[in-house]
C-alpha cells in the first residue's frame, strides 16, 4: 500500500514539475516584430503603417521600425542585397534584446522585402504581408506601366555594355504616380528586374513550407483582384496561412487589419 502511495505521489510530482516547466518555457517566449514600411514616399515616419507599432508594443512585443533603403529620404540607396543585409541586422537587434520568435510585418514594398528575406533563409518565424506593392513583373508587362518597362530595358542594356555602375535616372510607378529613381543600373535592376528577388511571384514559392503567412489587402487596393494569382497562390501550403480582405485602400490596410493581425500572430507563432 505504501509503495503504491509513493508511486502515485511520484507521478503527481512529475506532472506538476512538467506543468511548471512548460509554463516557465512559455513565459520566457517573447515575440520580436520587424516592421517594414512602404516605398517612397513611405518611411518609418509613415502614420499609416506606423500605427501598428504601439499596438504591438502594448502586447509586450519587441518592435523595430527602421528607415529602409527604399524610403523617401534614401530612395534608392544601394542594391536589394544591401536592403536584405540591413534587415538581417535589425532582426539580430531584436534577438539581442531578447526576442525568441521573429515576425516580419511588411507594408507595400515591405511585402516583397519580407518574402525575399524568408526565401533566402532569413531568421523569421511568421510573415504578415499588408497591402502588397511593388510588382516588377507587372511593371514590365502591364501596358499602362510601360515607362518602367522601358527603364528596365535601358538598365539591362547599360549592364550589358559594362556600364552597370553608372548612376542614371530611371522610372518608377507607385500607386499610379510616376516618379524618378536615381540609381546605378545594377542597383535599379536588383529592385525592378522581373526575375529579381524583389519580385513577389519569384520568391513566394521558395518560402519554407513551415512558415505561416498572413496576407491582408483592401478592397480598393489596385492589386486587390490580382494578388491571389500574382503570388499568394504560389505560397507553399500551410494550414496556418490566412488571406484577409478588408474595406478601404492601400494605406488603410494596416489600421483596418490591426486586430486580426494581433490575433493571428499569437496563434501562428505559439510554441
């Protein structure tokens, strides 16, 4: 009888120890969020995507919201590879501050940047893709975006002629507005060539299958009718993926999706 009682007490003690260990392990988990703003005129001062920073911080999450090479003040600073290296530095900062799980939240051009980081094997446990923007393949093929296609052709010719490091003036179209890009031909192509890692349809299929992705887009967004076919349907299958449609346009999406973003992150990166 005593032996049986001892065995029962031992099992209870083991179960309690396991429960406390699990609780302690979860208590030590801390989410780190790298936020990526949209393209010029976007920046880390953008109130549209920036409103998410205090939302995440209220959850006790670590947040980095840096000014990236495609911002209003840096457009266009170096190559796509340089941008990816900067992202890795910001992720490391989050890790050094105590983040145990990394979520990258990209808005507009921040979406292809997030996809590229993950496709290249970068440190990330979930992606949140808001109002996807910057479409090299679309710029190069849709008739109304011919100005960018012409610039891509010009940049390719310069590189072929050994003038890839020559700084020139090229074209971009952002949310229907044409603007000038001053960059070397090589750097411009790293962002605008349809075959580059800046193209969402190129990187989407290369994501790790276990990586969960939330995509949110507004009903008035220029890419609303095309987003699924353009890159979302190319993502490796994952039961944690979510596709969210919200009212409003390109700049409204972070605000309108904020509540669902927080809920999804808590589920997607749960240990």
